[in-house]
C-alpha cells in the first residue's frame, strides 16, 4: 500500500493532476490505519 501511495505521488508530481494526490493521501491514510490496527493487536496479544 505504501508503494502504491508513493506511485500516486510520483504521478502527481509528474502530471500535476490533483486526483493522483487525493488517491495517494487516501491510500496512505488507510495504510496507516491498518498498521496501527495490526500493531495494536500485537501489543494486546503480548499483554494478555
């Protein structure tokens, strides 16, 4: 997901089209949410 967000940002820099920036931020947001959820589960497993 992080690679695809990076590709979207590269396309945004190359073309200047706002849709690539919007997609990159959306993918980045969901990648971070997934990462936080994953690590939260890992921490809860260690505690319990």
